[in-house]
């Protein structure tokens, strides 16, 4: 998987809700790591949000950022298999699993081993 996937930091918007014990971060931006237009990313993100809304999963906005690049995503309280399937539907190389304060990079093709990229508490960026 791409090196920048292991260098991602996260900004969350929780409002008054607390973090689920285990959740997954999925985006629909830039399918298969290619650069898509803003319009295409917005369209794909809308499809992702519709799927999550119809599922009834608890969710909250999460933006993944690396250096000068950011992608809107969603933190989702669902099963691992559901999250991987959603990542595949959104044409993503990988998703993130967050459990026990660890962020784990998960290959959506399930060909590469999971990779721990750090502690959730240390990978947070300030939101304004």
C-alpha cells in the first residue's frame, strides 16, 4: 500500500457523541489512489453517505490528512467485514480500523497484512 496511507492524521467532528469502542474510517475520495476531480469526489462521497445512512450505522465525519492533502471520510461503527466491503464498493485500496487507541491500516483487497500506524490519541489534529 502507498506510504502516505501510513502517514495520515485525522480530524474528527463528534459534537456531543463519544467515540465508539471500535470503528472504521472510510473515504470515497480518489478511487484506487488516483486523483479525481472535486466534483467526482463529492459525487462519490454522496454515494458513501447514502450507503451509511441506509445501513443505520452510527457515524461521524473524519478527515484524513497527510502533508498538503486531505480527504473527507466517515468514522463508522460497524463490523470489520462490513467496513471492508464498503471500502471495496468505494474503490478504496485501504480503510482504517481504530480499536484500543490503535489505528490499523487494513487492505481492502485483503492481500497485505494489517499495519499499525500509531496511536489514535497521537494521530489527532486540531479542528477549529
